[in-house]
C-alpha cells in the first residue's frame, strides 16, 4: 500500500490511449482563489512540486469534495475545492495550481505498465474522506473503529486484524515493513502485541526467493530517508509528497519482480497495488455513498461542524491487480458505468477473509458485503513470454 | 536475473539528489512517532527516561527513534550483519605463504597448522 496520490494524478493521463480508463479529458478544472478556472495539467513532477504537504485531513477533504459548501441537507459534491484547499496552506496562488497536476503515462513506466498489462480499477476509493491512519485501518481491520483522524486507534473486540484471523485459523499472514528505521505506519499496537506477524522487506524478498511467502502478505514501503547499512542511502519509497515518486516506482517494480521471476510464485500469487488515500491531490470522480460500518464520528472529531456516519467514501485512488490470470488491458468499471463496482480498503480484509476463511462473522457488515477484488482473475494463464519483467 | 525474458522494461534510477535525511518530518511521520511514543510510555520501567520526541524534527532523527522502538518491539527485524568475504589469495600470495610455511596463519582461518588446504 502506497501513500497519498489520487487516481487522476497517477493514472488519469491513460484515458487518451485507453478510453475505458476513467481518467482525464483535459477539460477538468477547479477555481483558484481569484475565481479563475484552472485546468488539469500534465506537468506533475517527481519531487519539489508539492513540498507543502497538501491537506488531507477530514475538514480539508470535505472542502475539496464539496467546494466549500458547509455540511447541510442537499449539498452536492462537485470536486471543486482542491485548489482552494491547497491555497489555504500558504502556497501562493500559482503554486496552489500544482494540485491539478497529473503525470503523463510515460513518466510512470512501472505503474502505467502494470495498469495496462493487468487490471486497473476505475472505482477504488479511500475508505474515509480523511488521512492515512484511519484509511489504512480499513485495510487491516475493515473498520477504523470510529476514527477519522491520525490518532492511535485501539482495537475493539470482537474485530481482529486480517492477520490474526488468518493465523488463528491455521493460515499464514504477515506484514512486511521496510526496515526498522522506517517501521510500520499505523498498527503499532499490533506490533507490540503480535510481533510474530511482522517481517521486513528484505525478509519478504527472502521469502519470495525461498518460496516461503505467507498465504497473505501486506507490504509497506519505506516512509523516510535514512542511512542504509554500510553507509548507503535508503530513500523513502512511499510516494508521499514530497518524497520522490520515481523511488516508489522502483519499489513497486522490485516487489513485482520478486514474485514475477519465481515461476511457481508468479502462477499462484495475485498482487494488489493500492494507495491509502489521495493526499489532497485532485481527482474528478465524486466519491459515492457506502454502507456504514455502524460507527459515527462526532462533530468535534470531524472538524466540519457535523458528525460523520461512515456512509460515504473518500477520494478515488489508484488500484491495480496483477496476476498472469488477468487478460491484458482489463479495466474494472466504476461509478461511470451503471454496472460498475465500487471498491474501498475494506475490500482487502473482506476478499482475503472470504477467500481463505469463508464464513467468518466477527467483522462489520460493510466488510462482509464488500466487493471481491479478485473478480478480474480468469481461468486462463497467460504465457510466460507475454508478461513483462522490470530491469530495476 | 538468470533467465532470459522476452519483455523487459527498464526502470529509470532515482537521482541521488532526491535523498535528504535532513528533510523536516511530515504530519504522517510526526503521528507515527507519537504512536510509538504511546507504546514507549506503556513499556517504561522505573528509572528509565522517556524520549523527548519534541526534539525530533528531521527524517534522520525520526528514523533513529523508530529504529530504537522497533528493535525493542520486533528484534527479529534487525538487519543481519553483512558477511565480509575473506580476501582471495592470489597464486603469488598463496605461494609466498607456503614458502613461509609453517607459521601461524594470519587472519581468522580456523584450519589447523599442517592441514591447510589450497583453494
């Protein structure tokens, strides 16, 4: 799971060549603080453009989605508040336009290739219109236990993490954080109480090489720049602004390669590349309503003056499913199609639980009813010569 | 890569200039540190001092604190020390060693005197 980039920012440019991908026409725009309409621009940079970390806390995302209309009956989401939101961070008028930037596909050779060679989801949204921690909680627990912020959350019975569910049922599962200097992001309680379900990225590579990968693995990128063993330099690979996007590309490519070059692993593994939330960066698709997870965040926690009942999703994020059982160029339709399917991070424990544990009840009904992200898999294995390898 | 693959895509290198461990920490890392600080409080033994996390400003400082805490919670995640391969003897050096013969072998060889095997 990567950090803080929207679908349109990373993959929106693909629509020109691949019309089924619900990306950008080039006519999408947002008003700036002067009221001038600023269109999307294919000028995203790897680093140095979003050095003011764009706001993605709950009130900021509310402004981005609703354009500044305060909560109340009948308000309509219009995705018109992204520049306004970024400008409130003291960026200056011109720099605030950077929030509308997107990458031309050729600038992201790894993500672009995986999206066009395997399956891309047009309708994968962050679980909450808010920041990292609560969104990542959905990927591990299928709920954020009522949180919409960055605070440390405490797990409430009977809901267990997907890893604990797996291990207790006699299956194997692991969270691989990058290294001790980067560590794990949101689940320190789990690290404290269940250290055996953790490993490092180098252990992940070793497990791939030794064909000892657990049945379910969650892989975290590196979250900070730090010296490496023996005096090297380890770059953050999470793609969180203002970390270098290219290094994240290399991280994804290395992870893909580790599976791809082991034939048995390649033929038995599905790899999901997904981002936790949009990081305050523009996307044109209005997040849909969703089934509540039975929780409510009070107004003093949301910061918008209104409570939030976890009944609508956050901004859309890139999501790609990789497997040799997926036909090239698969696009899973989203909100643009009446028959489209909506995905969010609760689909991760939802799909894994349904796949391995079948009827497991100790989870939210939102997770239980979530869509199966393995649906793009077919029965036909693509020839080995038909699948790429990255030279990293 | 031992096997030859038909479809190979080159991935550009990240420029060295991207590295900056003096970068100020983002709100994300700040919260990550706060979470570990909560755990540190819960593990504190009498006489031990709590880390002053207000002094953590840069990614380098953050990484040092995270390493300390993670090593405590998950020592299995420690980097294994890299094996340093012993220098290979050239023929010349091997010959010289042989002619010197019988002395104590330099370095960390465990072979017994008189039973050294040539490589």
